[in-house]
C-alpha cells in the first residue's frame, strides 16, 4: 500500500493523535471573546484554527486566521506537517501583512496543543496581541472559523488533487476568491475585503 500510494478509508488513523501531548509548560487562557461574534470593527478580533485536507496521495493541514468583523482571511498556511511550524508560519504571515494593525487585537482559538504551546504564546505576546480560548469541548465557541472551513470544504475539490503542490495552488486560489470575489448576504452582499473597507470608512 505504501509503495503504490494506497490509503484505506476504514479505521483511518486520526491525524490529531500524532500531536505531542501537552506538558506542564502549556497554558490555557480565559474565553475573553465569549461568543461575541457580532463584531463591527476590523482588526480587533481574530479567530484561528487548523483543519486537515486529505487528497489523493496524502494529507495536508491548513491553518487559518480570520477577522471576525469583516470575514477576511488575514493569514493562512498549508503544510504537510502538523508541527508547530504550521501555526508559527501563519503568525509570520499575519505579521508580514498586518503588522501595523495588531496591537491589542484579540486572537481566539481552541485549547489545542499548538495554541497552548509556550512558543506560540510568546510569539502572540511579542506581536502585542491578546489570547482568548474556547471552553474545552465547545466547538461553537469558535463558530466563525468553523463556518469558513465548512464553506471551503463544500466549495473546493481538494480531494481530487494528486500532489501537495496542486492542492496548494487550489487553496491559494480559493483564498483570493473568498476574500475578493465571494459576496456574502450577511455582509450586505459584499466580499470580505469590500466589507472591511466599508466598515473602516464609517469609523
């Protein structure tokens, strides 16, 4: 099966079980967001999470940071490893593209091992951002990012990809489409970028 790139669909290993367990150095944070999803000011509250994307001959992991107010995907990273590099690179992309807008921004996540890791915590602190975490076992505490993943998996034919490179291009194309061309009823029929600019123009 390994030689010919075959994968079973029965009792497939849960990729999340390959993550290193939390240690005493890991920390959790209070749920500051507390499901206050009706944000109206861009660059004040972000949410973040990881999902996995199986394709024909492998498995990839997608880390995303979303602005709750505008719906804009402000940073993302796709990798074939579930290591810390996945979320740290996502933060690097956020810093690169939005460094001037990060002071005291709330970044909300679950209590996953990546987000409680001391290295991640220190990097968020260095960016002068504030961490918030969902209660354990409450996926609805991070509903905006779960909603995005749902749309992506419904609209992207990622399972048809034969290589990681092909998958990367497909996800990159979708991110541009989602931010710049996908209009949303809940955003006054605007794209996330248009809605962001609309909100900022009324400050």
